[in-house]
């Protein structure tokens, strides 16, 4: 059965709305969406509930230097306020964002980019990479291929449950420090100054990688940077005990998909030294440095107390 989809636009002058209407019409004609699917503005989505559709196809224009258009301001305010109830509110939602902008402005596609990142932070899972169309050179250069990709992906957008990527303020808490075959832990050294960029890299994960990881047994991943160091911890929840190198290494079936291989190559070349499996799990920021043999610098207050 086709999914119920929200075709959502944030439009100042009407261009985003027109493009979104076109996508809706094409999807409906091809029987790619349920009859309960709707065309609505970002503000109307906010009123209905941002998690009211299992799939969102969003076309968002940027107004001025990175601002939301008028019919998207209410939604933007609602999802950027400090409210703990927002955490994970989109965990069951798949989404794709097409941003429209103009390179003559400083914040090209600024709102589209910010919206895409924020929806990911709220637990939403991208089923298609963000598109960024430039009015200065011709929107159709990006818009048409992006629409084609969306229409190709919609028939199977709900086939595979999402893999959750999260930037944790603390590592996942496991009850045991002994190896659990369904919970694995790895450590790598992040290149100096690259952690925030690495997190964004994960937030824009390729849909093919999500499907590949899920297909070969990954339930969820969590990233954690040990404070004051360049060490990054990756904790993985699996459906079963698997040989990680054989399943996800260079010669694996997973990396035979060119997009998966590209993703893993980029991660290694641009951000990391390479993952090494750990024998222990910890849930404390203090325990990790000790386990990794890292000597942490004491604060001025701690040094004063030792004198």
C-alpha cells in the first residue's frame, strides 16, 4: 500500500508551492501515495503535527539571508524552541528536503539547509539527499533530477526501518562492561576540528547506506566524542552477533554497493583514523578516558585542591 505523504512547501513568491504541487500530482498519478496524502504549507504542517505523516516531501525556499518564508515561520519557531518534548518526535518520519535559493545571497539555501538538519536532529530519517537549487543559474538543473530521484524512491521508502544516527551528549548506557554480541563498541581518532563536520556528514547519510546497514543487521548507531580529546566512540546495536569486518569491510557485500563504498571511503579519508573495536562499554565521561589510556588535563580548581 502506498504511504500517506505530506507534500510540504515553504514559499515566499509561489515557486516552491508550484514545484511541490507538481511533485504531488506526479506521485498521485503514479499511485505512489495514499489518498490521505496532502499538499500543505510548513505552517499548516505545524498545525497538523510535524509527525502526522510517515513521509514528508518538502520544498523550502530561503527568504533573504537564510530566513524562512512567511508560511514557514510558525513551524520553524515551534521546532527550534527549547522543549524536551521535541526530542525524538520525528523518529517514525522519513523526509526529504529540496532547498531553493540564490547564490547572490550570502546564505544560499540557508533555510533549506537548517530545516534539513533540524528535522534530522529531531529523529527524522532522510530517504533522499537534500537538493539545493540555484535560481541564479536555473532551478531546473537541480529540481528535475531531485524530483526524479524522489519518485524512484517513494515505492520503497517505508520498506526498511530507519537506522538512527545521533550525536550523544553522553554514550549509551549499557548495564555490563562485558562484551554483548548484539552491542558492539568502536573507537577512532577524529581529525582535529572535524567532529562537528563529521556529525553533519552523518546527518546527511546516503539512503543506500541506511538500507545497507539495516539489511546487514544494524539496528542503531550512536556517536560520542570523549570530552577534551580527539577520540570518538561509536556504539552499535545489532540484530544478531556478526563478524563486523566480514559484513562491512572492504570486500563485503555491503561495500559492493558503490554508494556504500563511497560513503565509507569519504568517512575514512576526510574525518577518521579508522575504527578499532573495544572490549568494554562505559556510560561515564570519566570512565572512557581511563579505559582508553588517556591522561586528562586537570582543571585549575582541581590542581589548586591538590596543592
